[in-house]
């Protein structure tokens, strides 16, 4: 798939051929994902070019030289920059959902980008005749439409990737930017009823990085209070890779609001070692001490989505890890007496 | 160092300082600094890299200028402790200190990149960390020269100083980015809230309009019931007559047919009134659609006619033929007209019977933005005098014992929502005229 995208960019294959490649990659991923026994699956996010920008990839009103941004996975990407209004999505997520759905036999989770991520594409020195506010308004409207269509087309849950939370604190230590990000995402979420929001989640991987001793690292303690201000009902929180999980769980217990469901990450995709079901079960049981079991679920820390410039992670390991999550979660619910 | 070289460095420094103040964004600034540093030919390549926090601890070039882009594409630098982390680019991030290679040909720490570097003509290189006080951007500014030993102590101090200024400027730009985003979001939130408040207001108005419609109709119920009763009584009488005729040996079929036609007409009349009432009571606020003002006027007549007749009021109509179609909610427009007609009727209750004359007049007005439809309801009643004028349209302003004072206030908010105007004038002789102006459809 990654090779295919390069070929497409290099003009060696056509858009049609690229789509066919997507299709077969998605079909393959879904089959293997289902084979892990995971109750909810994703399409592996094969078709996304990079998660902040997939919906706009190929737009003519973009220049390639926007903000250099360090993403939650640690990679720095230079975001594209919007050059003119009006802003419209090119390939919204429901297009990928359309491709994936015929192959899927269990509920699908569909990821979308967040308004806050897209907000970074507006150039710092502005665009003539297209104000930042107009741009943000267009982003909110596009996202609402995208999420609605995904819900309507039967996505089990729509997951908004809110990975620039950590970045926002680094840009603005006073946290005003983080609050604005939350506020902006809420402008999208508030357009949905409480019932609809039961099927909308937010994904974050804001944790401290094990590999890094870097002073600019931002801790969960700074993020979680604002995070739970988001008017989503489901939170997918990176936890497996945290050095001190208990501390994070305590923070979650303090800050999560009534009715918000927490899916804790029990698998660390960056760790080359495959977790055992026993590891997973232990992590779940630990989480259950802090989060009521009716509001607790499990997830992988971050998706296994391959970035288009990253070939390092093998799919074999990824699926073995997902199998461990499924088995370990089942084990834990037996131990908790839930079966 | 030669004076000429010193001079050139100063020139370059001035250009860099200008960029620090001029750049609109971080990316633009980094690129501009790289461009400036290679401009005078002292260096072959200038690039700025940020350290990534991925497992490989890569140093990712985010801006570059000069000769050798493909060198950067092919080279991988790391800021970790292993072999790929030994080049100045990574070592300066790791240690927070300037690092350099005097001779790429011989320096063992540069061996992974040596062949490619020599192929590009690089003989020495240097990296200074992007650090200013406690702020660490976790990146480096890198310069490559065609000369060996190009970076003596004073040059390194010079570029380390530049890196510090650059760091401060980046931090300031990031701060602005945060400010800009925050103010953009704040403005959007404010406008969303205005929009929501407007929607809520519209919703409340629609509901209020509905409630008052129900009340108005309640007031009219007696006369409307009477109105419907008449055709019903006629239908019963006619039906009985028909039955009677049909009993005869040779029924007068012509007469029977004629009577049945009358029954059908009476039924239509009653049904029409009832269907008007039902439409009028409907709760839904329909999306605005094209409405013919004449049709709106005709729609309310069955509802007010009985009341007018009861009070001996004569209704005259004068409708322009070429009224423009307007965009609106037909039922709400009818409600406005009904309110005006009721007020007019009420204003004439106390005046002499021969003065009880009501005129509904429609005209076209050509304004700058196109034709407008104007409907005027003119009575010869008690009038409102000049002092009442200002408060007429206030909610709860009434001079009637059983009045609520809502009719005109609701009517005005309905017309406002149609981008139209509603106003009152005093007639030269007696009474008042109320005018509704609505813009024609564009
Ligand atoms: N055609 C008219 N001639 C004279 N005065 C009028 C006329 N129409 C309205 N007014 C004055 O304006 C006041 C407000 O009118 P409005 O229709 O808002 O309320 P109302 O008729 O008193 O009560 P209701 O809420 O039942 O309509 C009236 O009480 C009356 O004093
Ligand atoms: Mg009235």
C-alpha cells in the first residue's frame, strides 16, 4: 500500500489503480482484523495519507509548506497550508467507510480528523478575503457533515483523532490554545444530540514518551482535565506505553465526567514485543480499580495505521497484538465476573 | 579572519535579523534563514532539523537551502547515542552544544555520510543547537562548507548566537499562532452562539405566533360557527325538500338537480372554512416559500367575513394585478393580515354604522432593490391619536378591556422575519391605516 502511494505520487500508477490497491488492502485488513475476534474493527486506515490531512489530500487550495508539527507519534510533519477559500473536503472519511463496509461482518469504527488539527492548516499570516473565522466555520461544517454521514452509513462509532493536544501545550504553555482546541472541537460535537454523541469518541495519545528525556514533553496531568471537557461520550486513551499507569488512571478517575466511557489502551503498537493476554488482563484489572466496569473498555494505544512514509511496523505483529488484546480483555472480564 | 569575510558575515547577519522580524510564520522564517545563509556563497548547504521523538530519534530537516538537497534526502541523522547520532546535526541536539567536523575526509564520526558528503563537495560542517535560555526547540541549524576547517571558534560563536535569536523568534511566532487560533475560535464561538440565540428566538416566536393564532381564532369561533351553521342549515332544508320531491309520482328532476347543486356548493363553502381554520391552526413553521400576496389575502377572508358581517362592516378590496410574489410563510402572513383586520373591525365598533367601511388595498412599489408588494388595511374607526403611535407595536400595549396587546407586536416580528416592514399612519379623515411592505422574490 505504501509503495502504491509512492507510485501514485510519482505518477507511475493512476488514481484508479491506486483505488483498486486501497480496496484490496482494506479487504485484506478487515478479514484479518475480524479473524482476531475483535468485537469492533477498523479498516486499518489504509487509505489515509496522514491522519491530520487525509480528507484534504489532493486539494488544489493547499500549499505544502505549513507549520512543522511534532505529532503524538513523535514524528514531525510539515502540515500543508490552505491558500484560498472556500474550504471543502476532498475525500471525507465516509468514502472510506463505503469501501470498507461491504467487507465487514462486525461493527466498524471510523476515524475522522479533529477540527483542531485542521485549524492548523490556516496560514499564520492569513488569507485575503478568507478570514480564519470563515475557515474555522467551514471546517466545523465539513466535519459535522462527515460525521453525520458516517453515523448514517452505519459506523458503529466515529472516532475523532485529537492528537494535537500535547502540541498545543508546547506551543502555548498558558494552555489557552488547548482550551481553544477543546472549544473548537466542542463546536462540532455540540451539533450532535446526546444520543448521537453516544456513538462519537475522541482519541488521544498525549502521554509522556518513554524514549524521550526531552524537557518539552508534556504530561497527562496537564492534559486530562481539559480533555474531558470535550462533549464526547467515549474516550480512547493511550495508557499501555505510560511509565506510571496508576497515576494516569487516578487522573482519569478525578477528571472524567459522568457517563463518559473510557477505553484504555492496553496494547502499545510501538513496542516490538507482543503483549500476552495475561499482560492485557492485568492492565484491565488495574484500570477496573479506578474506572467503573460499565464505563470501561479496551483499545490499542494508537491505531496501527501505517503512515505513508513509514514501513517499519509489520502487520503480523500488529494482528498478533490485537489478538492479545481480545483474549486478554475476555480473560479480564471473566476474572471480574462479567461473563 | 579577513575583513572581507567579516564584512560579509555582518551583511548576512543583518539579513537574518530582518527575517526574524519579518517572517509571518515559523516555516517561512526557517526557510528564509537557510536561504540567507547560503546566499553569499560562503556555505554550500544550510539546513534546519528538528529532532523527532520516534524510536529512531530521527533529525528531520524542516528547511534547507543551497546545493545538495539529494544529500539530505539520502542521509539519515539521529540524535540518539548510536552511530547515526554522532554527526553534528544530532550530537548538538543531544548535548545542547555546538558540534562540528573540521575535515569530513578524516573525521571518523562522519563516516556513515562521508562518501555522499564528499560527492557533494562538502569538506567541513557544523551544527548549533536551537536553544535560548530554558527554551529548547530540540533542533539544529546546520552549515556545510567546501573548505576544510571552515568553522573556527569565532564562527561557531557567531552562529550559536544566531541560533539563539532564531529560537526566540520561533517561540514568539508559535505564541502568535496560539493567539491567532485562540482568537479565531473565540470569534467563531461567539458567532455560533449568536446563531443559536437567533434560532431559539425564532423558535419562541413561532410558538408564540401559534399560540396567538389559536387565541385569535378562539375570539372568532362564535362568528365562524355561525358562518358554518348557515350552509349546514341550508343543506338540511334542501335535502329534506329533495326527499319530499322524490316521493312524488313524477319527481321534478330538474328542480331536484338544481337543489343538489346548491347542496354541493354549500358543502364546499363550509369545507373551505374548515380547511382554512385547520391550516391556520397548524403548528409547524414551514420553510419560507414563494407566496402570492393576493392568495394570502383571499385566504383570510373566510375567517373574518362572518365577524365583519356581524358588526355591519363593509369590506372593499382593491388588488393590484401585478403584485410581485414574495418569499414567506403563508400562514404567518395570513395571521398578520387577520390581526390588522380584527383591529380595524374593533376600532369601528363604536362609530356610526354608516362609517363602518374597511378597505384592503394592495399596490406595487418599485424600489432600488426591485419591486415590493404593499398591502394596506384602512379603517374609519376611532384612530389612535398621535400619542399612542409610539407604543402601538409594543408587546402588551392595549387599550381594549379584553385585549392582550400582542397582535401588533407579533405581526411586526413576523414581518421583520420576512425582511419586510409594518407601520401605521393616521388617516386624513377618520381612522388609521396599517401598511405591510414585503420585498418581491429575487
Ligand atoms: N386600527 C386601529 N385603530 C386604532 N387603534 C388601533 C388599531 N389597531 C391597533 N390599535 C391600538 O393598538 C393597540 C394594540 O393593538 P394589538 O393588536 O397589538 O393589541 P390588541 O388588539 O389590544 O389586543 P390583541 O392582543 O387581542 O390583538 C390596541 O389596543 C389599540 O389601542
Ligand atoms: Mg389586536
